[in-house]
C-alpha cells in the first residue's frame, strides 16, 4: 500500500483491530438524527450508528471498513473524548458540536488523488453553512472551514490503499455548532468560533446533519463520477489560501511564497524565490493577502 501523499493516513489491515467492548448505539426509532437521515432518499449514505460518546468516530468506523463494511455507513457521536485532526493534532469535541464519519469506497478515484476527497468535503460543508445558515464560510487549504478567519470546522480523511487503488476512505467531519469559546482550551479561544456564536442562537443539529449528509453525497458523487474538473471552480471560489503569500511548515523545512493554484491531485502550487514548489502535505502556518490574482 502506498501514496505520494504522506499526510493522508494509510491503514494496514494487520494493525486494525475491532474494539473488544463496543459502545451501544442509540435506538433508531426515537433518534432525531436517524429521522433526519431518512427524510430524503440517499444513493450512498443510508445507514447510521449514533452514540452519545465515542473516543473518535473515525477510530470506530475504520475497523468496520477494514473488515468489509459496505460503503455508506455513518458513525455519529454527541461527544468525542479523543477526536483527532491532521498531523495527529487533538480535535476538541465537547457536547454541542456535530461530529460524524462516513465510509466510502470510491473505486474510480486513484489512490494518488485521495486528498481530493478532503477538498470536496470542504466544499460540501461550506455550501451548507452558506446556503442553509446564511453565513460566509471559507476554506483554508487543505482541510479547515473558517468563519471570519476563525476555525469553525475541520475534516480528516483516512484511507486504506491496495496498490494504486483506494480500498476505502473514512471521511471525518467536525463542526463547532452549539459550543462557545469557553468550551475550548485557553490556547485555542482566539482562533476558533462556532455556529451558535455567529448566528446568536442555537443550531438545530439534526437538521444541520441532514443538510451536510445531502451535500456530502452530492459533491462526493460529482468527484467520483466526473473528477477534479467538476469541483475545481467551486473550491477555488471558497478557498482563501489561493492568491496569498503563505508560509508552510514541512517535515524538514519551511516554504514561503505565493499560493498560485492547485494541481489536479489537490496539491498546492507555491511560487517561491527559488522556483515553483508543489506542496502535497504541510502545515499552513500563515497567509497574507497580495494584489496578485490567480
């Protein structure tokens, strides 16, 4: 198994084991999230496991994917005790947020193009926040969802590959919905926000979940069936990284330059004084507006 994208988590079957004592999901009959999922017909996402608490929705779903769970299962938790983001960072997941992971098996997408699933998921999330809630969400390459330059959501896609093919991808989405700055560590409070704070009212989480699943399915099918060109212009319009001077931390060095555009695999094209650099994985630590258009 392998990929040219080192930051896409790769999973080996011999390292994935099922939980010895799995938590018990909520009864579907009385669960508003199950009702939300069944409100409209779905081509992909038709099944839901909803838990009051999990360590991580991605961590719960990955072992199921590894033993053959079909595409389309969603795992949702009201709270995560060990949520994670890119680069093994902690994703703080207090009650009041929306945290779920979705299983896909996109056989038509090459393993090298797996990061496009992250970009596509970002489009889906931003579209929902903007159309359903009247906000102005933007995307920071590759996986952050922003409101007024503060993080309101994040995406973590973890994949398993067989040769050059994707065996499966688990799409994790976390949204700061009905939470406040005080729910987060002091070190994060100046850089995060929530939907409740921006809307000055609580968010209907089952309805938000319904909208997000619908948009995720819509954009995932666009990418799966039509490729990068079907999502490129939409991502460009939402991405605040393009056209800015950026500084990106890599494993062994730091790259600073103008974010000129995207390659067809979702990698970032950065023009530096030393020449053009293709960034497939890194930590975008700063960006400043320039007058140059891309």
